[in-house]
C-alpha cells in the first residue's frame, strides 16, 4: 500500500470534533488527496464520547483506521486521550489539550479550531488552504475569533 | 457533466435520487439513514417524513402505481414495520420502486443487529449492496432502471459505515426532470386477490431466475485476480477492509448479493487453494455458497457480532480464534443538561413506578442517575407492554405501571397502543405519559406530523394534534403539563392517576433544548 496518513480526533459530544474533521477532510480533498472520513454519529445527546477519523494519501481503501495504525491522535478532552491511545501506532504523535494554549482563548468554544491549528503543525498543508477551509465551514459572525484560535494553535506552546 | 465531490454515502444516495429523476422519497428517520431524505430536500427533490415506515412504503407503492420513480428510506428495524407491504409488493411486482434499508452492525444506535439481507430472500426481491459513497451513487441510479426492467421492487442495503463515511465521488450525471406520470389500470398486478396472487407468486420466482442470470453476466460484480493461495468473495463495506487487509488476494466483489451469481462464485472459488467469504453480520453469502456446494470458508462465529474492520479481517484470514480484547469503553451518551425528560424521570423514579419505555432519547432514562426505565422493545411497544403487565400483575404492582412514549414515537406506532388501552382496559386502569419535546430528537431533530413543520422545516398549517387524538380515543383524563416548570403538579397528577382505576394520559410538553435552538434559528431566518 502506498503512503497513507491516519488522523484520529477524539472528544466529547458538543466539543466540535466533527466540525474539526469536516474542515480538515474538505481541505485535504481540495488539495487533491484521496480522503476518507469516518465516524459513528447519529445520537443527538451531548456529552458522550465522540471520535472521528481521517485517512488521506494517494489511494485509501477502508474508511476506518486499522487498530494501532493512527499516525496522529488529537484529543479535545483530557478524559478521552487514554482510551484512544491503543489506536496509535508505535511512535505516533498525541496532541493533548493540556499542552496547547486553550486557556488563552477568549471563547473556549473555539478550542476545536485551536486544536486544528495544533494538528496542522504536523501536516504538510498550506496554511492558507486551512484558513479558507475554516471560513467555508464557520458562520461569519464567529469567523474572526476562530481564525485567531487557529493561529494560536498553529503557533503552539504554552506561555 | 462530471464533477468530483466529497460525500457521505447518504449524501451520495440523495444526489443519485435527483440524478435518476426520482419523483418522491418517503421515510421515517432512523440512524444511520436519516440524512438521505434531508439531502434530497436540500438538493431540490421531493422528500417527506411519513409517520412510520409502513406508511412510507405504501405511499411510495402508490406513486409507483402512478408511473413514478419512488423510494423509501429507513433503518433496519423500520423494515420490520414495513414488512407487510414489502412481502406482497414483492410478489405483485413494481416499477421504479427502491427500498433503502440502513443496517447497523455493531449497534451504534439501535436495539438489535438484524441483517436485513435476509429480507431479500424471504420476500423475493433483488438486493444491492454498495461498499462506499461512489458505489452508492452509481448503484442507486442503476436500481431504478433495474426495477423498471424486471418489474420488481429493489432492496438497497447500506450499513452505518457506508452511510456515514465520506469519500470522493465522481458524479457523472446531472439532475433529471421526473418523467410525466399517468395511471394505467392493471388489476392483475395490483389487486392481490388469491386468483391473481397465485400467478403473481410464480411471476416473482420467474423474475428472480432472470435476475440471477443477469447477475451471472458479471454486470454487478468485479473480479480481481490474485496469488493462487487465497481468493475472497466479499460485499458491502467488507470489500474496503478486505482489499486493504489482503491486497495480494484474488477478490470477487459482489454488488448484487441476491439472487447471487452462483456459477460466477463457483468458478472463482475453483481458481484458489483457499476461498473465504468475508461479510459483516450473518453468514448470508456463505450459506448461499454452501447450499450450492461451493467450497468456501466462512468466518468464525465470533465475527458475526459487531462491525468488521481491517484488523478483524486480517484475523479472519489468518485463522486467529483467540478472544478479541474489548476496546476501552468511552463515555456513554446521556440526557443533555437541561433536557426536558430529566424532571419527568426523576418523578417516576421517586414514585417507584414500573416504566414501560420506548425508543428515543428518553430510553437513556434507563441509566443512572434516573434508572427509571424498566422495558424497551421496539417503536410503540411502551403502551401495549405496559398494558400486558397491568393485566396480570397483582394489584399493588399493577398500579405502579406507567407507559412512557415520545411524541414522534407516539405518532409512529403509539396510536395503536392507545386504541388497545381504551378497548382492553385493565382493571386498575392505566397511565400513559407522552413526553412531547416537539421533535424527533435522537435521530437529529427531524420534524414529524405534530411539529407544524415539513421535512425541510418549512411551516405547515396541517399539524396533527396529539391532544385531539388522545381525546378522540376516549380516555378518562387528559392533562398537559411542563414537568420541568411544574414538577410538583406532575408529581401529584401521577400519584392521583395511579391510585385510581381510570385511563389517564399526561402529556409532558416542553421542547428539547436542541430543538428549541433550531426553532429559534429558523425563526431568525424568517421561516
Ligand atoms: S437531544 Fe433533546 S431530547 Fe435528546 S437528550 Fe438532548 S435535550 Fe433531551
């Protein structure tokens, strides 16, 4: 199989896990990759575990990342990191909420977009494509604070 | 025209319906199928929520009788509700009629794991199974043509991962204006009196024979040759897992799995030292192979449960039989903070009620801190199962039984139970609590006949009143309250009604917090 990159995003219902992967998958699609995105959703209620996975590369078969083959795990909630670690490959990267400057956000609702910024440090995607993707998926009135959140995450590092 | 898109299976099916010139899509919401009709409406097609799946299929049958291309969407258990018209129309024949069943292996959001491919055999209709969004788009368009060519309803089976995974789709069609319709009288094929039905049954078997011959041509399958050690016969999402798990293996990928291409499978299997059938759920293709003495190997029983994935397919291939390590448990879903059901359940719990529950967000009342739901079988079962308990329990316990149902579920199949309640009244009476949150919450806030809005959320004056239905049925008491704001009123009402021998209905009316937010947005948008 040709090189495939596997990304898992995990969190709790209502934290914007699916919005994050919607944006990223769309950007990757427009960058010309073969992309598959998969998640189990359909329950409306807030608060339960949610995870969404994206695979991209030249050609993707299964929409689900084989166990132990994820390259990157983005966790939006500290309680969701541990239960997803087994899905990561040896030497894979975990992006934890504790390590990112979420506390600096004026609106904690933008944490998912900040984490997209943090994830983007590990992906070879032009920054502008990601900024355009965010603008496509988020309503105008919250766009500015989300773009700022993205940049904060992309810069990375706690003060 | 050709366009490259990034779509879920459900979005792809919706687009295919538009590009096939479908006149009408009907259904009842159910995970993982709900987004199909929503996307048909978003793309300008005609789509409706019916009160239940049986009604939806019957409307679609009528449209087909009138010369239309029509289709129905539902989750797997919905087909149980629609099974009555399904079996008869399978014999009678139909044209331009497709039923989508969205199965849920692994039960991400369902009460059972039934494999609806069995329905194709039981009813006698062809079965199509796409494995990704592209195939969903291509096959769904083809399904209408197949239905018209052979004069049969086509069953279109998707699964959770096909419905909800997104992948790249080449859309090589464009919207087609639905063709003109018209009525042609044809009583031999539309009035199933025994004299006509006997002929219809023979015709159905003949159609299946011809469909099998067509499937043998290879039109609905692809074959890839591989190393002589291993050949795999596969369908649905399992195809994607298998081609990743065993890229070197030969592969026969079937898209029409009933009537299956027996000789095609036999010839394929003969080319390999070992031939495996890989499929999620029941050993459906495997059994068809074995009945016809095709030497194939199935999967061990443990892989019948849950979804397959690349890892599990690798284990099937390697013959690993050791128990699988369970994945670490995530946090289960709970009633939202501010959910209107919370107070209702607190009261029923504190009063020590035996709660016959139903299907919806409110089934979650079974979990702590409420622990208030005692039974949940299927859509609409709350009222009859509550009545059954009342009929036979000792009086002291009979008085504790309460049936609880949501508004959408009440309109789905709860009405029948209400009629039963009035007609076969238990000696202690009964109490029915309708949790009316003004939406079909669990499946994603769909409208229903009682919300005052249509599938696309536009307003309608033709709203069905649950209150009026309850009154008309002839119960002794009907009360409406908001258990969140009037908790004490609700508590004393429940106590009073349980102590009497009357038939009582209490409607707890307060919108789901997510539906209220949606309603606010719609109003702001002037809708
Ligand atoms: S989605 Fe609505 S009905 Fe369901 S738990 Fe949340 S508030 Fe309650």
